[in-house]
C-alpha cells in the first residue's frame, strides 16, 4: 500500500507541474504548499476508497488537477499576478469548483 501511495503522489505532483508549465504559470511558496496539501487530501480520500491503483480514477484525478491549475492561471490573469498563481488563486478556484473529486 505504501508504494502505491508514493507512486500516486509522485504521479499527481508531476501532473500538477506539467499542467502549470502548459498553462504558463508558476506557484509561489504558499500556493505550492497548498497544491501539495490538495494532493495529500486527494490521496487520503483515494486510499480510503481503495482507489489508489484504479487507473481510471487516477486519470480522473489528473484531469481534475489540470482543471484546478487552469482555473488558477485564469484567476492570476484577472488579478494581475500572472505568471504567478498565488494561494488566493488556488483558494478562489477551489471555492468555485468544489465539489471536485478527489480534492474537495
């Protein structure tokens, strides 16, 4: 179970970085910590639901992470912080998007 958790964590964090690069944004320290916490929450939910090895659910989580990062990029353009997606961008994006499995 531990190795599946580590693999899933690595996979979701890498998906976050790829999505940010594609959107042309970077995270500041607080938003990076927020994204890591978001991934942690997602992994705990997936583990509780016995879905860490479910490829379909992992792909859904990656897709929903892309949605969060894209929303953050759009929000950063609105607030003028682009290309930095700060923690406010994360919080507002999640408020508008939740519920969004497995993150909230």
